[in-house]
C-alpha cells in the first residue's frame, strides 16, 4: 500500500511540474522565420536589414518576447517591418508590426499569428519610424524606433 501511495504522489508531482512548465509563456519553440523570410513570404522580393533597424522586445520580468526589424527592398524602395515572436511560437497569439512613413500616419498588421506580423509601405525619399508588439500573458510588450530614420 505504501508503495502505491508513493508512486501516486510522485506521479502527481511530475504531472504538476510538467503542466506548470508547459503552461509557462516563456517556454517556446524557436521561430523558424527570419525577418527577411517574413517580408518575402508576405510581399515577395529581396529584403535587406536596414541600418538601425532592430529592436528587441522585453517584458518587465526580463523575458525576451520578440524582435522587431525594419527591412528595405532597394528594387522597390519599400520598407517592411516584421515582428518575430519568441514566446508562444507556433500558437496563435497577439503580435503587431507598425510603420510610419514621413507625411503619413501609423499603419499596422496586428492580430493573432503563429510566428510573426509584417507590414510594408513605400518610403521613397522619406524617413520612417517602426514598432512591434507581442502579447505576453495578458500584457502587450513593445519596442521600436520613434524618431525619423532610414531616410531615402
């Protein structure tokens, strides 16, 4: 009888640890997309990383929850912003990518996605700002560049 009770207790503890570990929002698979792949996947073309075009997104507890990138297509003069999730990868959870072209308002691709959000806009002879957000638990965490840059 004692052996059965011990096995039951060990099983309950193991199940509790497994459930807690799996439920943690910090546990996630590696995102299979790069920013260039995300922009190409959604818009086609060849994308290069823009100078000063990367910000990491951290939660208040220090967890890195995503990355936001500004990409550039020299053939079309389009910019693409891609926000890649680092938490809940493969699950449909909140993620957003935003861009503001000089002379225009902010525009976003925001929703529940498995891997990333991406948006593109023409920015020929103009400067841009960019932002990205990832839903972590019940709070949106964001980063970006909120000053004009990458002009031209």
